[in-house]
């Protein structure tokens, strides 16, 4: 694999804890993820992830959605903030806002999200409890390109986790989260290395081939960079 010539400029959007953000920061610090995190932007001033960014010396900003009456106005303000940094990729890492079509279209093919279920199963909220309620034996997490269809864009990479008999939503969430911290850096690495793109017809392409099914993390164990 050829090394990327220069790190890809990215902006990361968060709303809360920021453990996926931290996993990305760590991968960059370890030299296994060729991105330049230009800024971390939160819609919530109290998001713990902002502190993680500051600790890592990354610029932060808050675009507080409660200060905007209309979703469109919030999205426009957010877009302006993001575009100041000219990112080649926008990374949603626990960003808990539904985005307008104009916003999503603006970042078509250059915005990724991580969602805690094996999409297309369980889009939306409370995925772990819903997987338990449905009696799933296997649950997991997915990285997908963002489209106007909430949690419905083409899925690129997934990790599966077993559901244990005595699992609660919390214990299952913890098992999934551990996988997310491997999964997201891997998918972002593909994008940063220009291996992962969104095709004209809306399908994800990896190394130029249509991903008819998402790749599975266990099957993608490869030396980064
Ligand atoms: C993760 O479970 C992610 O899948 C979902 O939101 C959660 C964010 O967690 N989109 P964190 O803030 O990265 O710790």
C-alpha cells in the first residue's frame, strides 16, 4: 500500500462523551491514521469530548443548536464553521442531530457516521435495548456514508459482537463500543488513503470495486499505512 502523501484534513462533529473521537486522536498520535484533525465541533457546550480535543491540542468550537429556532439556520451556521477548516472529510462521532438535506448534500461523499447496530437493522436510537428485545444473538456497529436517509447511507464496514444471555443494554453497549474504537479508524484510514469513495450512483466503492456488502472488521485485519 502506498503511503498517503499528506494527511487528509478532517473535521469531527460530536455531541457528548467523545470516546470515538479519542480513538481517532490516539490512532493519529500512533501514526496509523493519516489525517489532520483541523477542528472538533460540538452542538453542545458541555460535551466531554471537547476536553479530549483540547488536551490533544486540537481547535474546538461550539455551535449550540438551542440558539437556533430553525434546523436550517443551525445547519447553515454549522456548515460555515466546518468549511472554515476546508475538510476533505467530515466525521460524525456521536453527533446527535438530524441534518437537513442541503447540509448532507453539501458533504456528499465526504461525510461518514458510525452507528451502533448492524445496519440496516435498528436505525435511530436505543439500538442495544432494541437488539436485546428482538432476541438478537449477534449485534454490532456500522460505519456508513451519510445521506439524507437517516442511518440509511451505504454501509462500508461493520463489526459483529455476540449477545450474551445476561446482557443488559449497558453491557452490550460496552462490548460494541470497544469494537467501534477499532472500526472507525479503519474506515477513516481507507478514506484517507483514497481507497474508499462514494460512487455516482450512491454505492460505496473500495479500491474501485462496488461494496455490494459491507466489509467485516475481522476480515479486514491488515497492517495500517
Ligand atoms: C457511539 O456508540 C456511536 O456509535 C453513536 O454514538 C456513540 C458515541 O459515543 N453514533 P462516543 O461519544 O464516541 O463515546
